C-alpha cells in the first residue's frame, strides 16, 4: 500500500490559547515495500503525522458534518491516501483501514488490558473484522500472531498479560496489532526502554514481519543508529515540516545540516567523519556491517581512497 500525503496540516486546540500547529503543509510519499524511518525531535510532528495514517487523527473533510469550504486563492488541496483508501473522503471505511494499517504506540505493553493473553490479542480482530468469525478462526489467528512474535501459544495464551515478562508483554501487544495481518505496520519508538539485546531481537522480529504480511513498515525514532541499520528510506521532521526525505546513506552524509537541527548522526557516520578528517575516505551505507566491509576494502588497497 502506497502512502501519499500532500499539503497536510494539523493544529491542536485550534482557536484557543493552547493552539499548536503540529503539521505545516507536509508532503511525503512512502512507497509500498519500504522499511521507512521517521526522525525528529519531540514536538517535530512525526507522531502526529503517523496518527493520520490509520485515522486516529482525521482530516475535517472526512467528517460527516463537514461542509466543503471555498478554497482561497493559491490554497492547495490536502491529499492523504493509503493504498486505495482516501482519508480525505467521508466515504472512507475507517474500520477497514485500521484492519489494513496497524499502529503500535510507544511502550505498547501499557495497552494490555484483558484477563488473558489470547483475549487481548483477539480484541482487535473481533473489532476490525468485516465478518463474524468463528471461535476456531479467532483461535487460529491468535495462534499465528503469537507465533509470529515468538511466543508459544500453549505457554502464554491463558496467562494474564500482566504475568508476562517485560519483553513478552511487548511482543504480546504487537501480536494484538498484527493479528489482523495489516499490510502497513506503524510503530512509534518501538525500541524505547529496551536494552541492546532487546532492541536487536525486536528489530529482527520487525524484519520477519516485513518479509511476511506487513509489506510496509514505518518506524518513528530518534535513534539514528536504529534508522541506519534497519531502514531503506527515511524522512526528517522539524517544526511540523518535512526537511529531508532520503535513503539513510544519503541522509547521514548531511551531518552539518542535521546538527543544525539538533539531531545526532549514527556512530558509523561519526567514525567516517573522523577518518575523513585524517584523509581516509570511507564510503559506506552507515550500517556497522557496511562500515566494516568498507574499512577492510580500504585496508586491502593500502588504507586510502
């Protein structure tokens, strides 16, 4: 499912003393099949943007009571499409949209609420399905979702989700989102609070899902190494606007511009920069594997590009 946003703006608490413009004329395309990273400081608009993609935040034009207003001269039409879903239209089936576009919030384990793990995972399936499912169909879907996140159905299904370990809780919460087999999976700071091993295991899980039914994965993050290691494409938000939309390999070459925005760069980019200052030019994709490979290739050539 291709995601297209054009001239998207959003203001919290409009016409009040607390009015805050979160998105300011954002245009961004996320192609189907991407593992897409969205970067930016707190308050940059990145979370507000992704919440539009499954209708958690809706455009005024999609509301039943909305009346079309006459466009001012020079004013551009807002476009927001996810696959065949037109999120600017009143006719959009938002229930079907949310079945196809899964959203995992930061610290998703805090979203657990049911008496058992299987009931928690089944909740979204029951609410977003376009038909009444049998107990067997629900059971199979829950079993598949738990298996996909690396949890054993027989071991955890009848447990209280609050009796699981921290890592298991996060996996169970993700299972509750992917149980509908969404084509687009969006995660807001998915690795927040995890240790290095937990981060690696989570990213391995997301890549497995990306290779199966989640054709497009979008992660919101402030961790530059996470973006460099995992994403095929990235966008930087600042003050409600998209500043860059580039592959990580190209984005992290713009270290001076990123630093002016108050953003860091991956460790590998810092190493490349330090080596470049010494006359050793390392051209890599800023993943650890790519950096090591490039350095070894330079060593074989005598140490200098």
